[in-house]
C-alpha cells in the first residue's frame, strides 16, 4: 500500500481524502509503474438506466484523454484503454471507435 511509506509521504498521497483522478494519475506516474490503465466509470451490471451507461461511456473516454495527456513515458510505460458501454453493443462500438481514434 502506498499510503504512509517513505517513498510516498501522506502529503503526496492525500491520506485521509478520497483520491481524485488527478491524484491517482500523478501517483501512478510518480511510482514509475510499467503499466497504467485509465480509470473508468463503473456501472453495475444490474443497472437498467441506459442514460447512465451512456454517461459512463463518455466519461471514461474523457478520462482516457486526460491519461493520454499525462502519459509522459510511452517508451517505458504502457497505457491500456478500457472499453466501456456495459452490455450494449451500440455503446461498446462507440467506446471502441473513440479509442481507435486515439
């Protein structure tokens, strides 16, 4: 666990706070991880609200854009995208096309 050790003091890890996407990206880059995965907006498989899945699909794409912008070591660190859209083939296609353009 990163919190509280010598390499990641509490001031950098926002100990006691809910981490923001910016803090998480910063920590992954700072840690020198070999693999970085974008965050995604997870929607439970039992949710029936189609608008919620669409919102999650587009939010996940925006988070990918932020990860790409922060990805400063592509020769040393792999960035993996996440396909979003739940079980909806239309949303999954939208998500896949968006990632293909990046």
